[in-house]
C-alpha cells in the first residue's frame, strides 16, 4: 500500500536500543512479572490504568516474552483502525521486527500478518467478523479487549461472545473419549479500560479481578472560559496563539470533534503563524484523526525540531487510544462527534454523526494529556457550569447505533441479539427496526430466519445495503461498475470536498463529471477520469488534478484498496467482478436500488420529496448534482439533519424500478 507504514519510529538496530530503554522506563515496567502472573492465574483480568502507562504496547509483549501466551496468538482489539495500525507499527519496532512478521494488524480492507504473527492488533469489528469462520476464536490464546470503556457496539458483542467462548474452551470435558479427542485450548481474557468504571466489567465476568496500573501523572492546572464560546474553532485559534506567544516551550494538543474542523483550524493557524515576528518560535502543525491513511500521522510522534512548537490537532483518538509525547498544553473545545441512530419518524433508521458536548470522563482524560511529562496547563473553551452539566460517561453504542449489520452477523452465528448475555440490552424498537431493514433487503425471511442471500451478504466486509447492491449487480451484469461506486462510498472520507463557501467553484470545476442521473454515476465518471490520469501522469499530476477538481485524493486511493479487497471477496463467492455494463446506467441504478430501496423518496405535487418507507419530507442536499432537479423518484445514501432533512448521494430512478424489485409490496406487510 502507498502510505508506508514502516517509517514511524523506524526500527533499525541503532534506534532499537533507544526503544528498549524507553520500554524499561514506562510506569508499567515495574509491575511486569506480577501482571504476567495475574493474567496467567485468572481467566479474566480487568486492567485499569492511566493513559500512557504502557498497557496497550507492553502487556502483549510481556505475555509473549515470558512465554505466558503459549503457542497461540495474542489479540489486542481497538475501536479505531488508525490506533490498531499505528500500535502495530510501534510494537513491531519495539520487537525489532518487520511489521507483519511477529507483530501484525488486521483492520477492514487491510491486513498485515503472516503465519509467524504472535501479536495481532485488530479492530473490534474485525475480530467479531472472525467469529464467522472460527466461532471459538481458537487461534488466540489471549484476547485483550482494549479501550473497553468506549463501549462500542462491536466491543460489547465481543465481550458477550468471549464469555460464552471461554465457557466452552476452558471447561475440560470429563467424558474420557471426548477428552482424548478434544485438545485443551484455554483462553485468557484481559479487559483494559482507561476510566474508573471497571466494576461493571468485573461484575459481568463473575467478579473478575481488577488490577490498577499507576501512570506517571503530573498536576495539570485547568482553566475554564468565563463565557460560553460560539465558535470553538476561532476560539481555539486565539487560545493557541496566546499560549504560543506567552508561555514557555512545550507542545500544544488541541481536541476538536472531527476532520473538517481540524482542517479549517489548520488553515487559519498556518495563515497567522506566517505573520508572526521573527523572534517567536516556529509552529509545526500535525493532525490525528480516524480517517487518516496509515503513516500519514508519523510526525506526531517525533520530537519537535529546535525552536519549534508542535501543535497537534486531534479528535478524541488522542484521549486514550494514542499517547503523544511532548505535550504540555491542552486546548479542549469540549466537543466530539458521536454516532447516533435516528430511528424515529424517519422510516428506516440510520446512523448519523452528530457533533455534541463531550462527557466529564472525556474532559478529564483530555486535561490529563497535558501532565504526562511535567506540570501542564489545560484550557477548556467552555465554562465551569458547562462542565458541571456534562454527562458522566458516554452512553454505550449498543443503545444508540444501528444494529442492522450486527444482527445479520449474529444470525450467521445462529445467535439472536435478544438472547445474548449483554452488558446493556438495546430497546426493542431499534432491534425491530434493524430486523425490518434486513427483511426489506431479503436477508431474513418472514420468520426472521436468515436467507441464503443474507448469508452471502454477511460475507462481504460491507454494510448490508451495499452488500445487497453488489449481489444484485451480478444478475444485472454490472459488478465492475457497482464495485467502483461502493468502494468510494465505503471509504472513510467523502470524495467531493464540500466547503459551503466554495460550493459554486467546486460545482463548476466538477461540471465535466456530472451525470444527469445523479451522484452515483457522477462518482463513476470521476473514477474513470482518475484512472486515466493515473495511467498517464505521475503522483504530482494526480494530486494537482484532484485539487483542481475539489476531489479528495485520499478517498480515491483508499477506494482503490477497498475495490481490490471487494474483488477478492467476489472471487471467493464466484461472482465475476469483471462483468461490465459499459454505459448501461439502467442496470447500474437498479442494482443500487436493491440496496437502497429503504432510502428512497417520491416527488410530491408541491415539489418536495416524501419518503417511500417513512413519513418525512426531505430535500436534496445542495451539494448534489440533482439539487435543483425535479425527478419522479430518488434513492439516496444518507440523510443529514440540519435545519431540514437533506438527502445526500442522490440518484434519479424510475418509479417502476421499485415495483420491479418488489420493494414496495414489502413496505406495508
Ligand atoms: O495503553 P497506554 O495508554 O497505557 O499506553 P501505550 O499506548 O502502551 O503507550 C506507551 C508509550 O508508548 C506512550 O508513552 C507513547 O508515547 C509511546 N508510543 C509511541 O511513542 N508511539 C506509538 N505509536 C504508541 C505508543
Ligand atoms: Mg492504551
């Protein structure tokens, strides 16, 4: 893959000595033998510890080096893929080994491992997926569930399944015949959490032992703003320059909700930094967010050059998953993005990312990042009153996210969500909404039983709606094109850079790609044009071409990785990915409609659109090719809520398509 993973803290013989010294100095190092013993003696260990103490990078190495993990693999799960990949890079370097040898990773659409791999960092989603092919996760001798306090949906499903698996694997059978047949292959579980809510995990695992690892925390002085701020990006910029001109050297870490804010703050800091007098230190800006390509964030971990202050712009990924050395000042906007399922009044529900106030536990974690190497300062861009009204800790994702994809995966394991032993049980409304979606997609039948189609859908590393479109494309003879489009839709960032103030310029620059049927075929036109550019021009030419057309190049390169993964998946299922419909847009839109039937709306006499499966009136997003068009029927990728409900990623389809694919008869039953 293009972003070279191996250059972070490069593992060479000379740097390795240094890394070994660093390892020995970590707070966790003193407790090494005791920790290994505890994990060996207990089936389940709950490990609590301050961020930066060395839990995630060291525990797996201790278990490996001491022989405690036996011949099995140690899995370390992470909620985010950047955390999984960058941790693997670091730990491979500490082991003085090439990434993918003894230390590897596995995230959706990307894997680095080999038969020699003994420590594997994977996303919680990946390990839940592995249950499909290996229901007892038998290749692992230790499974470390990291960042458990985040309570992602996949982490909760994993925690539930691990309890069941351990019951089976650690129970020596008594029947002598079986005993001979069955090789005893016990599993150790380690739950790691950064916050003090470990009781709940312990209770879930029959009062498992809780161990506390002390960190190296220095005092942090916290300042709140006196008035509430309306524009946190601007306010963060002002605060940064105050620190930069008034305070002693030390890096600044700024917490923002997401990529867009990071990019806009980066721009304005750069602009002002260029106008500073010469006697002020230079500013080096780095960023850290989930959608970054591996390797892109490597400079975050390197020490600042002389006479330079590093300014790190990060999302809550830097709260606990990733520790950045050198930070003395923290600026906390108090905001984060949270996934939330909107089920009510919208017909088929869906996940959306909402920017919202953080919780108290996040605020405390964020402040703590300033006190790793000495006394620190934290500037909160919100009032003390606002802090007091914050929720204590985030609500588990299982209570607020779409369950569609998880329920489908569980069905493949012969499990029903309702019957699982879970730490928190979702409400019946969101379960039935997910079941309805699966039924509309033909993944389950009227008796809620998995259909062969549903089983096939679950084999794709895709959202069920997208998997459905890929499967439909086989009959429609347009798999090649559908994979092109779905790859872009599955990438972690949007293809079309959409900045409100440049919307007209962008739309003008992208005119040549516009397809009359809407955004999906417009994406296809971009991919075709990009592939022409890629064969004729070099890297610089590609970059310039993307910039000129307001396209996100990262999305395109990520999409091409995803596409090759999807082609392999098709190959395994004997779907010929090479079948193309040329310019046969009808087949293409029909395939997409199979997946997106629930995301559809019909034009009303008054010019608005009304959902076919729900009751909401929606508008087409201003960034869409179809924005001012009136077409009889549309399908769309997602709805966004601002002052109105907007459909984004829209294509025009024939009304008759819905009858042809049988979507509307299901609606009312
Ligand atoms: O899991 P925990 O928060 O306890 O700590 P960790 O992630 O194991 O990190 C231990 C140390 O390794 C931190 O001080 C980090 O600065 C360092 N580290 C690094 O330099 N580069 C990485 N990619 C990951 C960790
Ligand atoms: Mg950690």
